[in-house]
C-alpha cells in the first residue's frame, strides 16, 4: 500500500492476538460500544458480557465515574515520566493498592499489563537475592498449566504448551511444578477441592533436584484462570508457602485475574490467608479501561534495594508508561467504585447462587466437568473426535452470533467471569443461554 493511499475499510491490516484470523475475517465478531453488563454489536444488538471483557472489566463497562476521571485527566496532565520524576496520582494509587494488600505488601511498582507485571516480579526476585549476596539464586519455578502473560519470562515459567512451543528454548534455568488438576478426584467441585494438597510437595522435589541455593522464586496463580479455572486444593498454597520459607525461596502470586474482587476479596491472598512475597496485578485495577499492571512487594524486598548512595538508581527496570496519569486516574476512580458500591462484598454474596446455577448444567451430556470459585467458572466440554478445540470454538461462535452472549474459550474449555455488578437475573440468563448453545452443539 502506498503511503498516500486511503486506508481500506476492511479487516485485513489488524492481526488479532490469540485468534484464528482467517476465520474471524470471514465471520467477524465485532463490538462497537459497551455499557454496564453489555456489549453492543455494530448493528446495535445487545450482547451480555459473561467474561468481564477479558477477566478485566470488574466494575462493568463505561462506568461514568471512571470515564469522567479519564477525560479530566487527559485534559489536565497527559503524560509525566516516572524516571526521576513523578505525579501525585501515581503515588496516591500506589498507596490505595497497598492498603488493599495483606500484611506488609506495602510497595507498588507499576507496569502496563499482566505480562509486564509477571516479568517485573521475576526480575525483582532475582535481583533481590543478588542484593542479599545470594547471586546463585537465579532459577525460576513455575507450574504446568500456568499462565503468566506472553513476555519471555512469563512464557518460560508458564505451563501452557501452545504458548511455549513456537518460541525456542525460552529462558534457561526454569522448571515447573505439576499442575493441581485431577478430574477423577476433583470433578464438579464448588470452591477448593479437598484432594490435592500433597501436590505442593513437588516443590520439595525440585529443591532436592536443583538445590535451594539456586532457586530464586516460585510463581503460581492462586487460582489458575486462563487454563480453565482451577481453584487451589485445600492446604496447597499453605504448603507451598511453608516450603518457600524453609528454603529462602520467594513466593510470587500472579493475581492478574484473581485481584480486585474476582474471588470476592481484594486479593486471593486475602481469601486464602496466604501472603506471598510479591503479588502481581493488572486487569481489574482500572476495570479494563486504561492498560495498567504492576506488582506489590513486601517491605524486606523493597528495603534490600535501598542501600546505595542517594544519587544511585536502586532498580534498573521500568517502562515509559509506568504509573501513566490516565491509568492512575482510572485506577483511583475504579477503586472508589469498588469501595462505594461494595462490589467485592457483592461478589461474595452472589458466589453461591452463581455456583448453583453453573452446577445445574452438570447433567448435560457434553459437560465433562465444572469448576467454580468466586465469580468464575470453567466448563470442560467433550471434544470433537480428532479435532481438539473445535467444540469449544464452535460454542463460543454460536453463543455470540445466536444467543448474544460473550464467552471465553480455551481449547474445549469455556469460562465465565461476569462483571461484579452482575445480578441474579444476569446469572440465570448466562447459564440459560449457555445451555441453549450446548443443546445445539450436541
């Protein structure tokens, strides 16, 4: 295309992420606007959002207080660097986030996405041990079926095969715990499974294999979200914490999905009563309106970097848009909405009804398993013979085009995670429409 040619009004130029592009451009699923619990197609037809966008629009869509905060901030201060300078709202937001985090998770480092947050946490963990004179601690432990974004650090410790297999050897010095899912022992569980705490002892096996003196950190999602909603077995996170403490290993919680109310609390760390050394966040911090992420670190980690001369940089890491003014304004307005409307408490109150409605589908012949915790549920569907992932993809397409509902698909697993403003009527509508799609798929 020549530089002066008019831009074509077609779909070819945009290469969509995590999407079969040829199919999409033959039969697009386009959204033109949103409000509260709904998206709207380009023809104005209403679509119920059962996924909070992409696990992120926890306060619902186009909420006026957040919209106004972004508009006002754009007119007042469009950008300010966070390298050697700062602006008030970034500090205010960091303080508000730290207040929501448990115990001494008191220091916030801003990034712009969950992927950046994960890579930031991994870098801080390695650098922390070096600052403490343990530079041999460079190994990073993730978990099978884990998702920590798409940076090279995140996919190296991540455990979703398709995200890893195309990109070569990735970072050296990583290893993985076994995942925690066993359908024979855990099928159709509401909340935390009774079976599986012993799987945390896989970390002790890796300590014995590599020696603790080489391991910097273990990173896990408290609830594994993108792989299909896998709640932690009872006692599992506590045992991982215990092994980490025993061997001087940092524990990182990836709370990009679980943070800001998805499990009925500000953090999964609060819900499960386990405090990590580093906690990552993104998505819900701005209710998806402006990209923002980051990590919260405990006091002893932050203080380890505060030892040099006053003029010296303490952490050689950061992003141009760390603590961006509009993201900071959006974050403050979002936290106000969560507080003023009691959305975390609201999610906690709705959780039993959500689980009951989801489990009403366990009798469907296509449903192999259902897992639910907080306002999140994963459905494993029977695959089409010889075509893994087709059943899930077709269900997602049918739901959008014929039932006007947005679902999240990962292979043959469908996930629902509605905005926290959902009412019982929305929950009933979600699962009624999902059953309609399953009936057609069967």
